[in-house]
């Protein structure tokens, strides 16, 4: 017998529209998609025009789910009531292996984070809208791997 997950609905949710729907639909399937333009530029968050050339000749591509930690901040104060039981928590910027950068959070303790650390995608489907999160990649010795 499988237990049903109860969705958390008290978090703020994004506005899903015709431009960003493929991103959110992909997360529902555990996949992370980004946009890629004919000019060679890749980006997130989703938008109608390429931020490099303002072109409309772009397509959705699936990311491999691997990234590098670029930066992070740790919040010790909840600025939204839904996060009051989550503090301290981190908000991070990761660079996907394919190039786009994404604002996210790392599920590991913030004390283990370091610039250049390799991280791997985990999609949280317990929220009203799935969320792309990441965890540190551990090597076989039990320590975290840093680039």
C-alpha cells in the first residue's frame, strides 16, 4: 500500500503562464528544463525572448541535473510566515552544467557548502508547485566533492 503525500500549500507559488509552463510541467516529472536560443545562449528563468540576442528562435532542453554552487546566503529570519519553521535555511545560486544559473536552495547543512561544490538536482513534489532543489554530491569517501 503506498501512502499519498500531502501537498504543502502555505508556501508562496509562482504564476504559471504559457511561457514558463514547460519548466513547471517538467519539474512535475522530476526533470529540469531550460531555454536554448539559436544564437547559442541558454537561460533560466523562462522568458519569451532570448536575453542575449532578443530572438524568438529558442527551444526547451532538458538539463542533466548536475550543477556547481556559485553562491549562497543563509536566512536566520523568516520574511514570509510559511518559512518560520524552516530557519535557518539557505538560498543559493547554482550554475547548471549546461550553463544557465538558477536560484534554488541546497538541502544539506549550510556549514558544508563551499564555492565550486558539485550539486545534484532533487525535485520537491510535496509543494503545491514542484521546486527544483539541490544536494551536495558526495564522493565515495563520504566527504563532499569540490571542483
